[in-house]
C-alpha cells in the first residue's frame, strides 16, 4: 500500500499547516467582502468575518479554494513522498471544491479518492481526523473510504437563524420572502439534505427562536441520535448564550452525549447571519 495523505479545505476548521506531520493538508476557502476576496484562516478568521457582518450589515460571499492553491498543495504532498490522496472537501451541495480537487489531482498526476462529506464544520473535522487515524492504523484505502462514507450517511446538520436578513443579502431567499418572514416573526429551521450533497433545505418554520431550538432537538431524537453512538457539535454566529441553551436542551433530552461548542465556519455562518445556530451529529467510529 502506498503512502496516503489527506486533503481537506478550511471548512473542516483545522488550522492550515498545523497537521501536516499527520499527513493532513488544508487548503483555504475564499471569502469575498465588499469586492475584496480573502483566503479563510490566512487573511481573515471566521470571527472577524462575523464581527464585520454585525458591524457593517453587509453581504458576504464564499467560494471554493483557488485552483492554483490546490495544485500547489498537491505538489507539496507528492514532494513529501505521498503516493495517493484522500480528498475530503466541503459538501458538494455547498461548494464545487470536490470537482476542483479532482481537476487539480489530474494536473499534478497523483491518484485521489474523493469522498463527499455532505457537510462541513464539526462533522467535516471529525471525518478528517478519523481518516488520519485509520491511515496510521494501517487500514487499506478502500476500507477507509467505506468507513468514512458510512459515517457520512449517519451524519447531518440542522441550522436556524432568528431572522432572514442575511439569507436575503446572500441571495438564499428573495427580499419579499425575507420581509414577510421577518414581519410575521417566522423562524426557519433548515437541514442539509444528504441526498443533495448537503444542499440547504427547509425542515420547518416556527414562530419563535426558542421553538426553533426545540425543533432542532426533536429532530435529533427523531433521527435516533443518542449519547452512546454519536458525537454532536453545536455551532453559532456570535451567540454563545443560544449555543449554551441548545446544549442544555440536548443534554436534558438525549443525555450526556459527547459534544463540542464553537463558532460556525465562515462558509456557513456568512449565509446564516449573526445569531445563526447549528447542530451537527455524526455516528462515532468504534
């Protein structure tokens, strides 16, 4: 078996350059604010993006990594003595990064096995770190692919936002829909649709943010998420209190589940807006 490296993007929330000794290479996604494009983590952090959104009330666009950066990273991987790559990009429903990785690998002439994470953030991080552990354990490439793809099918993301203003700015909903929703105090609860590669889809609409959080917890229970088998990540956009409230609600309903709490990655939070809240679940590998 050849030496295997992992290629992921900054949506997985691992620091660029900090895990290369474990064979994990990260390429930055791009963030455009007022016509200027930044590379995630290198030029700007998620927190800086969110604080700018809060202060200046502006729309933020996100996009795939620069193709040339992916090519250079793959060349670096090859020059480090790796024979093949596992590509773990942000979900295809959110970005075209998977195809960009495929084309870059063809240019560099290095074999790449691509896995659609159908999401980003906490689940993406879990899959990336697990892939490294499986490689270190001596698992064969096809077995690693099978394990990761199975976990993807037992994972998901549910998100909500107290208003639709940022969704309107980002073009996710029309101005008329956003206006009516905000006037009627309708709070959307959204879910990343696995069948569509993680594309954002509507799960429910409720009348209060508290009800939205309850809907998120009830959805976890409905899906069979439990404390023994699953890992949960709660993520937010400048709303630690809402994240802590949701954490307590989940613990009260599901029990002492393994759970992380942190800010959303810019690629998702930029479209949810300040106050955006998400919960992710993924079945643990054992």
